[in-house]
C-alpha cells in the first residue's frame, strides 16, 4: 500500500484488488453510500485519492464483519 501514489487510476486499483478495470469503473459509477468507490474527474478520466481508497477498503471490511457478527 505504501508504494501506491497519492492519486490512483482505475488500473492501479484493479491491479491492487486483483479485479478487472471494468469492475473498478462499475464501482466508480455506484454511489459511495451503496458501496461505490469515491472518485473525481480529470477531464474524461476518473481518479481516486489514496486516503479515500483506504477508507473504502475499511468500510467494506467493517460492513462484512457486521454481517458475520
């Protein structure tokens, strides 16, 4: 995680999570409160701040632990 830059691309996220870039774009289109990855536009490109990505991962882990409990 330390090697990731402060601003992430869909490809970096896909590589990190081991999922397709298409799936990352699907997560970009989903509203964050419904499990989507928070992102912002730079022209036609989507980008994610590393801190938001880390928070998104933690939220997914917390959501999963609530279902197991």
